[in-house]
């Protein structure tokens, strides 16, 4: 991260625990404007807990979270409502509402936070559906009628409905075949460049990490080690070595070389 840049996200001294289990123990993290920042870690390291804490959905035991220079834990309800309109979120399973069409799902944030006409709702949902590479007829489909890849794109369209500056993605390529996952990666890179997004992504997909991320944060022993992919891969920690240099990593590298 540029040392002179004001971070869009700043997490300092974060502590989260459940009973006697300490999940985060003084975790620090910073994300600069325009970055694609990937978060990885083993099972139980609290990746989703970290995301929920950043979003203000979970109050930490200690530490502070700032978004756009504002302390999330100190915001009034009105201030928090203003803040949430500046970021979009996708969840691992898509979290689309099954009784609504794709267009209806995309329009949900607009109905919640904006006073706009039905015509404007339709225009914005059509724009977002097209932006994520879905065919126009997908707007009228229900989630049960979508493939896994289409569901991920529909969830992304909803996350972009309010034209956010910051995008959070929780396992965006999980469950996708390699071709669909690679297509989603390319879509993310395109949207990042066209919309000037800052992206924070939780993923276990090494291909996605190496293809899209400017920097990576690894949760280890309750804290975070961050750096460029090359810097992280050079770390001697056993988990990092196993993840970035194990058989799956070699297979991924072989695929890229090919």
C-alpha cells in the first residue's frame, strides 16, 4: 500500500473471541483506495468474522474499525445508514431472495435507500444485470432458474446497485468450475478498472488470489500478515508455505504457465 495514501479500511488491534476461543488477537489491516485485497487463512481463523466486524454487523471485544476515515463503532444510526450505501457485499451462497426475480433482487437496495421511480428502478437493474455480463432475459428469472455462475453474477449486480466505492466479496468463486471461476475473475478485473472500485475479497481460490489481487492478507495465529503475492509467498510460516507452495499451488502455476 502507498505509504502516503489514506486507507479506505483501517483495522487496528482487533480482538474477537467466542467464549474461551480467541479468534482475533490484535489483528491489524489496511486497504488503500483502488486496491484488490484478498484475505486468506485456514479453517477457523475468522475470515468471515473479520468481514462481519468490518461491516459493523459484529461488535469486537477490543480494537477499532474505520471505513473512509470514520470509526464504525462510533456512528449513529443515521451515519451508519449513510455509510452502508458506500459499499456493496456479496455472500458465499449468493443470498438471493428466492421469491424475487433477479431484477427484484437487484432493486432491493434501491428500494431500501433511494426514493426513485419504478422506471428508474428498472433502468438501474437492467444496467447492473448487463454490467455483470448476464443476458437481458436473466432479469426476469428467479434464483432457482440460475446456474451457479449466474447466481454469483446476479449477487454481484445487486451489490453494485447503489454504485458503491467499496466492494466486499465472500468466496465469490466457490462452487464454480475452473472456466466459470476464471470468467468471474476477468469480470472482477474489468469492473475494478472501469468503476474505480476498492475490493476486499475472502477466498480460498489460489488462482483467483494470484490473478486478481494487488495484496493479500493472511490470518495467522489471530493476527494478519499482509503484502504483495510475492512477498506473502516468501514468508516462512508453515501454513503459508503449504498453501502457496503445495501441490495445488504447483498445479495452479503449471496451468498459468501453460
